[in-house]
């Protein structure tokens, strides 16, 4: 089985925000045990900034982007060195792989990353993946490794994604505020109601939270990958998840696996704007598998360039996402026009069906 295990900063740091060596040992023991059973394991670990803060004498996390990138550059080798030392003592070789969402958007980058990870797994090495915080921009401030882990799970053709966090799983309400909250043991489909339950950001040390875990599980489900959200402190949590034993919250994979290009469009690219369409266009896209034409466009929201990702809206709800073939200003000028009335040089399709993903 190919397993991607993701652990967040809050699960491997102590109350002071520094790396907790006992937590690293516990996690490494479980990864090594899974490896010994013959599973191929990829570890996605946050914590570079937390590992770098003590070296510079910082008591609190800086907010300046440049400083954070410098701290990450110092902390990343320290973090990977400790993981490597622990795993080596258990007969496991570790490798460092730094990725960004860009690596999933550009086809050539995607193929290079996939080949590298495949070779490492074939050599019985445990790749330790982190976002490349030293060159990341807004991700270093607002992002998290949950989405990255889900994309990696798709990249390596994983069977299982284990998202380790500082809570036992997803609850019916915030257990810190509601004593009646109970653990949701299995999710068949991630919908708006569940996303509402998941809430917002997590701890001060981590940048994710349960909402990002659920979003990552949704990406995994669309990739045909089973996902488990569970507590990092739970004894034997990784092996339990692999064996299918009850632990945390399990999310079923969808029957149809979304192709890699469609997955990039749906989840790896942030939307730069919105296109509001009429009901006829919605039906053509959803039921007919057609491309979006200018005739079906009613409104254009935001500013975007050709090849940017946009959300497509009908009846006030986002139902699709795609890569647009013209800029917002040009689209506003031709919105509602039939193909025969379009000026020369204007693309006949606003969003081609090959660049379109219909969302549930």
C-alpha cells in the first residue's frame, strides 16, 4: 500500500512552540513500522519555521514574510536532520523533497516531481515532503500542508492519506465549545454542511485547522484515495489507519478518480474571478459536457487574464471551475454574443470543456 502521512506543526511542537522531540520519535516509529510491513510511505511534515525560531532567539512567530522565509531556511535542514537521524536508527533512509503548488500546475514540473517520488519509493526510501517555504509567497502566511499532502497523494497514486492533527478527528461541533459534540467516524461525501461544521483555522502554531483537513480529504476523495483524519498522539494511529481499524474520521473515496489536469484546475489553482452564466449554459456544461460559450455569459466578476482559473456560477452557486481563454475585460465586451457575432480574433469558447471541472 502507498500511504501519505501528513503531520502539522501543532502536532510536533510543545506549548512553547518549539519542536517536540518525543513527538518526532513517536511519529517516526510509526512510519518505520509501516515501512517494515512493506508499505511505501511518504511523510508530509510541517514545522520548518518552528524548528528555526529557537536558533534565532525568537520567542514569538514573526509576521514579516522575508523574516519567515529566512527562518524556514534555517529550520528546514534542522527538521529533516532530526527526522533522518531517528529513522536511520530504525533502518529507514529518509529523503527531503520540497514542493510548491506550482509543481502541480505546470505539467513538466508535475512529471518531474512524480518521477522523483516514484524512484524514491522504489528504492525503499521515505520521502519527507514540505512546502518550499523559503520561496513561497502568500502560502507561508495563510497556507498549510494539508492541500499539499492531498496533491502528493494523487501524485504518487496513494491508497491512503492520513492527516494527523491535535484532535481525535472531525466532530459534529467544536468540542472546545460544545460538550455534546461527538466524533464523526465516517464521511461518505464532503458537503457544505460538513464544511460548516469544520469551521476555521486551528491553533496559533499551525496554519491549517479542521477546515483545511476536510478540504484535503475532499481532494483525496476526488483522487480516489481513502483519507483518515486522526489524532497524532493516538498510539498506533498510522498502522490502525492502514489496517482499516476504527480511528479518527474516515472519508470514503469517490468511485471516479479525477484526472490530474482536472485536479489541478479544481484544487491547485486559486480562482481569480467569477463568471455568472444563465441556466441554459449551466445545463450545457453539467449535462451536455459542453464548453462555455460567450452567449451563455451574463456577468463577469473580478479581473483575470487568459489561462487564469475562474469559478462559474449559476443561481448564486458555484457549480464549476475552469481555465478561461480570454481576459475579463474582453469577456465583458462579448458577453451574451452568439458565436457568429463575435469579433475576429476572439476565442469561440470562454472555457473549453477540457479545461473545465464540474463540482458536486
